[in-house]
């Protein structure tokens, strides 16, 4: 699943490619991917031809006036005034193609994955622009969504009100972490960091990497951690996230940048996705542990 660094990279890519462009049409190949209104979108959805038709009607003829991000959600501002909220969930992708360009990308970012010319069978929404360029929304698992909301209704988008602070927000401090941790002392630190109500945008990949650099095992409970441990975690968060953004994100599984290229941060992962391999620092075998349905990876020598 794309996390904060990947969604930030996509935001930056969209700013470079579609900001200011006018939508000539929207082709909706799978109606359940789109919705209209501020209501929460369930992973279990039925196709609605009427919702797809309304989405297309409202979006056509408008320009993208700005691209924002909140946690893992993209917020594409339209003239209108309207906003398209996009959550990529597990396997969503946004790929920009210039006029006349033929874009061939891998289905998955794994060795041996086949390459397909866009649009392919996992392309569910296509934005066509008046200059002949296009933006493709691909999604193998179909959990992602594009939700068109009138600006006057944005205050009713529940997720935006529930997200915790961004990691670079002034409200996000060591004291904030300590206060939040006191409310659920039996929770593990990995689950705590992955809770979007605590801090926005950290998921499975970056919780593992943050905890590696903080030298703390993911299965440690919140009550077992000292103030010094929380300080180490707090310092590791920007170190990891900023480095990941600088490297273009972690291209593991299905993530690609807006131009179809891969991010480079996966090449320097210390523990995530490296179960059974040797630690780059000490040579100990990387272990894994199941926590709340997710797998955490750690070095039993470097992390305590």
C-alpha cells in the first residue's frame, strides 16, 4: 500500500503534470471506483452507473487548480468549486501519459512481472485533457476510490477529521506521543505508529523502518517504552520519511511514480521485506512477527 512518502511523490508528480489542465472527458470503466459526495467509501461496493454518470458530468470542463495531500489521501482541487479525493488503498496507481505517448509499465514491481501498454485491464478511470494528454487510474485489487465532493461538503468528509497530525506538524511532538500512548498502554508500538488517528501516513513499510532506526522491536508494548524510547522514535520518523521522499518512495509490490518510474528507497530498506535475510549492520537474520494481522520485521540484535 502506498504510504505517506509514496503519496507525497504522486502529489508532486501530479503538480508537475496535470495542474492547470482542463478535463475534456472522464472514461469510467469500472463504476464502483468512483462516487459523488462526502460519505465514507466502503471496500465492499456495487457498480452504480448513475454515480459514474454524475461524476463524469460534474468533472468535465473543469481545470485542476491544485494538488494536495492529507495522510495517504490525495486531494485534487477543481474549478467548480469541487475536489476529487483519491485513496489508492492497496494497489491504486496514477500514471500520466503525454499526447501521443505510448506508456508500457509493469503490472507489479517484482521480478518477472509482465509489462502492459496503458490502458490495460486494470485501468478503471481515464481523465482526458484538452491538450491530448491523459491520466490513468489503475487498481488491481479495486479497493481504491475517486470521490468527487463539493467544496462546501468537505467538512463532512469523516476521514479528514479523524486523521492525526502530519509528521511535520508542530502539534506532533514527543509529548504528544507520550500522551497518546497512555490511553492504550497494552498496544504494540508498531500498531500505534500505524494508527492514522495517532499520526498520519505511516503504514507497514515505514513503521518497520522507523523502529529499526529507533532500535526498538515492533512487538514492544507502549507501556514497556521509556521516554527516551519515544524520543528515539520521534527522531527516526522524519529521518526515514524524508529520505524515502527524496528517493522517490519505495517501489515494492505495485507502486510507481506518476511517470511510471520506480522509487529507489526499497533498495535501502533495513528490515521491511527482508525476512530471512541478513541485517546490513550486524549480520543477524531478520525475524518477523504477526501483529494485528500485519507482519513486522526486525533485527533481534540491533533492536531491543
